[in-house]
C-alpha cells in the first residue's frame, strides 16, 4: 500500500476516495489590513498566490489549498483568518436576531 493510500485510509477510514470531501474551512482576508508584504503566498507550500486574494478581499478558493494554515499563522498583520461553515451559521443567527433577513447581502 502506497503512502497516499495509507494517508487516505487514516483520514477517511478507507483507501478509496471519499464520496464528499470534508469541509475544513477557508482562508478569508480583511483587505483593509493587508500591506501586500507577500509573506502569506511565499510560505504557501502549494504555491497559491494568497496575497492576490488578500489584496482583493476575496476568500482563497484555489482547489490546490490544503488548509494547512501557514498563511494565517505567518501573516504579520492578522489579515487572514479561518472561516468555517459554523461561522456562517453564527452570522445568520445574529442577523436574524438583529432583524436583517439576508446577512450576506452587500449594501
């Protein structure tokens, strides 16, 4: 059994591909805090240009992202953070309590 198959077995419980990938979350930037130093992208083990996402204020959606957290941990300005499906649920509940029915709309 190869190394990749062993890792899959440890993660999913079997050596076959899982039916649905696990949602680990995603990296979300605060563009107003980013000074374009490039430390995030430089330290990305799979070469994602994280700085480009941060500059635009867009979540990292690159399918190559392995969710290692290097970019979040090494950002000197705290520009990057993890966002999981739990964050969205909390945001929706908060908006519901505050009377905003669509919490993700832009004004």
